[in-house]
C-alpha cells in the first residue's frame, strides 16, 4: 500500500484549512466583542437583546419635535398613556417621579436621565396641557404626542399598541376610554431599547434595577451585552 | 388642657352618635383616598375598602361627589401589561367580606373636576346602596401612590370618619 494514501486528499485539506480560518476569525471577533453578562437579579427588567431604535418623529409638548437625537447621550424612561386616564397613568407617573427623586440621591445622580410621557390620545391631549401634566410628576418628565401615524410608528418600534375605545351609547363623542401599555420602558444613551418595568411598578425597585443596568452598560461600554 | 380634653370627648361622642344612627351600620368604609394628579387633570381616581360586617349582602349602586360632575365605578383590566378599563354597573358587597378598591383594579372614576385638587384636600363622596341607604365619606388627596410598602399617613381619615345618613 502506498504511504500517500494515509494523507488527506487535497480537497479535505482545503476544507480543514477553511474551517480553521473561519473558526479563528469568529474566535478573534468574539474576543474583540467581549460579552457582558447581565446579573440574574435584573434579567426580568431587560430585553433579551438591546434593540436599536430607528428615526422617529413626535410632537414634543411645548417645545417643537422629538426624534432619535433626543434619546442619544441620555437614559430615557418612556411611558404611554393619556391624561383622561384616572387609574394607571397617574400612579405609574407618580412612581416614575418618585424614582427620579430617589435616583437624584444616589452617587450617580439624575445626570442626563429623562422621562417621556407619550399621550396616545392626541385628539384630547393638547401639547401645552400635556407638558404641564407631565412636569407635575417631575420636572425631568416631558410630554409628547404626535399624529396617529407618528404614534403608531413609534409604538411599533417599542413593541406596544394602543386603542381608542368607542364611547358608550348616550355619551359624548369625546368621552371614551383608551387601552394602552402599562409598562415603563428604558432606552439607553445609544438609543437602544434595553429595559422594561411591568405594572405594578415600585420606585425603589426601578432605582435598584436602573443602577445595575447602568453599571453593566458602562462595563461593556463598547461591547455587546447579553443575558446568556 | 381641660378645654382640649372636653373637645376631644365631645368629638368622640359625636362620632359615636353618628355611627349609632347609621342606616347601614353593616357597611364600613376604610381609608378612602384620591390619587393626586396634575391641576389640569379632568379625571381622578378614588380608592377605599368596603367592609361588610353584617350577615346579608349589600350592593353599591351609585356614587356622587359635590366637587365632580359625576362618579363612575370602573375596573382596570391588565392583560399582558396592557391596561384597559371597564365600567362596572354595581358592586356586590358579600357579607363578612372586605372588598378593596385599589390602583390597577377597581376604582371610583371621578369625572369633571369642578376645582383643582391638591394633596391634602378633601373629596366628599356619597355612596348609595341599593337598599336606599347612603354613606358619606371624606377621601383625602394623596401625592404618593399607595403600595404595600406605603404606610397610610391619614390617621384621622379612616373608617371612623365615615357615617351614614
């Protein structure tokens, strides 16, 4: 038997080299992209993967427009609702206001943290009144709304929907209820949707989780982070 | 000192008398409060607990307040973190049971505020039962949301302040 028959054929050799090259390349890329693992206790508040938001336009209450650039460079809490909402909205906004006061007492302070209350009821919520409504809970809370199409486009990016219910029979046309998301969302300074706080919310819980999310964010500043 | 003591005694006697002449002594209203909202808010929510100490069921059929155009009974329904509201026609108060109206659930929707309300203000509520009797309570406007970790600060506005006519 020829000793040459024990050597791999040229084709197999080429395949082997290709596999080693590809594995090596991805291994090198992974070592560049250090993965930061989120601590288990904040898993519930994080999305599986941070989601890059794309450009959007909303009407900023009392001060022009609101777009992607207004999310960059700061942490943003987002809540959807409407001012004719008696139960869920004032309670969640009060929790957020309380959370902001508590965050301001931590070593990191409020810094560039902001909150946006997005009214999904542009028919009744005028921008000026919305600004006043939002600021009541905390000065860092701004009001925003938009056209039906603008609101739907932004809601879709966040992954929520809302619906204006029909008025009950015998009631005025502007006397209706709105079904909306009751979750407080968190967007990071790179304008990525990273976190969520489901109802019922608690200010201390939000502050603790936010501080940990900020810590892993700065740890993996330029790298990717994941739950796995 | 004497005057203060005498005032306290007469005040507690008055509460006693008010409770004694109640048309519906079986229903007690505990810790009525209103979630503070911005001055331009058109609607607010009131929360409280009903305690039926009697042996027969009662039904809450209507609520009104002199500082609001109307009051409706509502239930917030949370489904997959979406909040919706449903109007509730009547509220059954089974015997020997306590029913809590609280954020994210059953609440009194106060519609059409006639004046801006601030934390500390009082919202008088008249609760009408199906048997024709009524209960009057004063709900305090509170800034902080109530939670399990939130102690109730309005000591003097618990069930003792409620009396029926």
